[in-house]
C-alpha cells in the first residue's frame, strides 16, 4: 500500500496564504485607485470642457449659420460683398462658441472673450437682415406681433407644426442630435418661403441666439468670480499636493486611473446655457400660425 504524502497540507496552507496576501495587495491598489480618481474629480486643474454640442446657444446659432447660407444662395447675388459679410458673420458666431468652449479648460478669460465675440457677430448679422428688409421695401416683423410670438413658441416646442407643413430637413448631425425638430423645420421653411418670411425667421433665430449667449456670459462671469481661473486652480492644486491633500498616482496603474478619472464626459460651461427659454413663460396661447 503506498504511503500518504505528508507535505500536502503544508503546501495547501502556503497556497492559501499566498492567495490571501495577493488579494489584500490588489484590494489596497484598488482602494488607492478609487481615492486617486475621486480626488482628481474634485481637484482637477484642467476640468472637463468642450461640450459645446450640448449648448442650446450652439444649436440655434448653427441653424442661423445654415439658414443664412440658404438665404444668401436664394436672394443675394454671388458677387455681392454683403453676401460674404453675412455668411462670415454667421460662421464667426458658431466658430467662436466652439473655440470658447474648447478653451474653457485652461482660460476662462478666453471663453468669456470668444463668447462675447460670437454675440457681437450675431449683432452684425441682425443688422444685415434688417438692412436687407428695409432696402427692399419689406416688413420687419415686430417682436411682439402675433406671428413672431407664434414663432417663438414654436421654437420653444410649445406649438405643433402647421397643417400641411412639409417634412423638416434631416439633421446631418443626427448622431449628436444637435438640431431639434423646430430648428430643422425652420431650415425647411428657408428653402421655400419668400424673402420677407425667410429674413424674419432668421431675425427671430438670431435674436434668440443672442439672448442665450447673453445669459451664458452672465453665468460664465458668475462662475469665474466664484471659482476663479486656471492660474488659481494651478496654485491650489500645487498647494494641496505639497500638503498631501491629493495622493500622487503609483506608476503601475497611472494610465488606467488617468483614463478613468480625466475623461471629458461633461460639458462644464454647458450648464450656463439653459434651453428652457424663460422669456417665453409669460406668453399666452397665440392663434396666429408660425411659418414653419
């Protein structure tokens, strides 16, 4: 009869001990990772930024840009200097919103400046549309007229499309859901309505975008006064690091923690532009039909 092994139990005990030590080590590393990521979320020097596609001001301004290209193609000569100026002003609005959002992580001053430039470009474009209407003996619809109030309610999603309205354009940026149904319907109207209607649609949209950017600027100013800028965050982060407030990441898992803790998943200043157009809250039901 073969003899039973006398070393089986000590080996099993040693394996269990090694596994327990390994598990404890992994648990410690996991806890350090969690602490690091949580600390980085609270004390990031460069916070998440660049979420401009979630801004209502961006969506409306993008519609103004696309609508202006349509308007100029239909009603203004290709050789006209006014055409170039209108298209450039509309483009400048969108591009400065984008650039300001992308720069916000390291420069609140740049974000404020670029957002203000975007609003100034809208002011120039508004004047161009008013000049076109006046010079062509067309009406500038009063902002408190029934049809303009109906347009504003339509853009706020408080009115359905008119009966027999053509289907809205398809959103070329549908994967990001940049433009909603009323904005797409406005672009559709720009392709088929007469010049007076199209110019007044653009005026309504441009004034709305300007209002949104104005509110955005106020929120950015408030955030800057309350939270400071990039230089202040750098100083505070360095001070915390020296005092041991934020633990330095260990080399073996630094890339993973960086990927988990510093991904750009939020929009920072995007909360500064609320999409609920509060200036429409006092409007009563208007019976006039909007043009889109």
